C-alpha cells in the first residue's frame, strides 16, 4: 500500500478506516486469485508445448485410391506366400490357419490359384499331418484344409 494512502487512512475515522482496509484486502485477494489463475494457465501451456515438442508427427504420404482397391495387391499373394513358407513344429497351427483362410478367400472371390501353389500347399499339409500334428484338433484343421485345397484343385485344374 503506498505511503500516501496510509497517511490518508490514518486521518479517517476507525469505522471508515476498517471499511477501506477491507476493500483493499478484497481487491488484493481478487488480484491474487487472478494471478494464480494466470500462472496455472501459463504452466498448462508450457506443458502442452513441451509435450508437442516430444511427440513426433507422422509423415503424410499421398494415397492412391486405386491401390486400396487393387485386387492383385490384396488377394493374390496370400496363398503364394503361405505355400513358400517353411512348415515346422512351432508354426504348424499358424501355417494351417493361413492356408485355410487363403483358400477359403480365393474360393469365395472366384480367384484362380495356380496348380503349383495348390500342390505345394497339399504337400506341406500332408507333411504337417504326418509329422507335426499333436492333437485331434490339429489333425481336423489340417484335414479340412487339405479338403479345401483338393476341392479347389479339382474344380480349377481338372476341368481341362
């Protein structure tokens, strides 16, 4: 409080002095609350800026809509990739599941699958049944997948 105001307050009556001091106290309290509010906002802004500085913004690349709907890109390679995959004790369930899903998808889409791919899948599935199947569920899955591959081979390659 400035000295001139203090001198003026001393000249006032006690009741008037108390009223003025309370007004001053309220004004100081409001200013303190406003200052606290501004400090909190500034701290929040600082945190947000720091976080924004640490977050890496992903690069944007052009999207070619024709790639999204290209049948060759999305459908064809699945069975060929599965047929090339090595089969062993650790991946037998994954191999059978991928082969089954790929064959089923190809049949539903009316997609032609090469005889070589179907033969390779058949050989690997027979090997899986003979050497890697541990449970009845494994055997059923392998036999079902062999059945789908056989049906597809018969429909697509024995008609000619």
